[in-house]
């Protein structure tokens, strides 16, 4: 049984308690009748939600965010490849990677990274198209290297040539590493 079904059942039970309290604990008044009717409607609604909400089948993923291969965040790694910051990508279509300064705004701000001096103000862009994320070098001085998860090899990206990202790939900007997961 999933969490939503449990919540629906608990709310229906609370409505039942309110109904009993209104029927037996209050004198016969208009307000008591109104509260009892509202609680009865609440019981019907939440029990019907409980009954009609489908439980996930065995082996079926509960959320599309957890699907294998879907990238939902970009994680900044330190030298020991431990996560030190993360940016949510879920529901977005484009993200600019670089350094925030007064006149510009980037989505993935690497201004505080150890190797910030090697990163351009607008270094790269991530675009979501056809159910995949693509990274593109915006003509930066130091370029971008992509370490593919599939084979572990590192590939230097050509400027203005989008490259498909896969879950587990590591983007190397200067010496700064970003994990796509």
C-alpha cells in the first residue's frame, strides 16, 4: 500500500470520528447537522479515493524521476569525487553553466568552485530535447571534457556541437567535475 492510499484512509477515518462526534456529542442543532453532513461527504470522497487509487505493480517504478537513464540533477564533485553541491534539473529545458557576475545570471553557478578561474562567465549550456539532455560548449577558453559512464573514456567537446549526456556521465569544465545523475 502506498503513502497516498494510507493518507486517504486516515482522513476518511478522521471524518468518521467527526461524524460520530457531531451525531452523538452535539445537541440537535443546525450546526451539528451541517458538520455531520460535511463529515459524511468527506468519508465518501476519501474512501472512494482510497479504493480507486491504483497501487504500484511489482517491479514497476513508483516515480518517473527514478527511471533509469533520466537525468534529474547535476552534482558538483570535489577532488575525492564526493558531492558538495547539487542543482535540480527536473522539469527544466535549458540551463547555463558558468559564473554569476553582476550583469549576467547562470543556472549552474560555479563561481565558488576551487577552479573558478578556469571557467568562463557563460561556459556551457544544457538543453533538454527529445527526452535527453545535451551539453554544448559556448566557445569557452578552456573547453569541456565529457567522461562517459558507458566506457569511462574522456572526450573533448567541439564548440557549438551538442553532445548527448547519459546518466552517470561526468562533465569536466576546467578541472571542475559535474556528475549527471
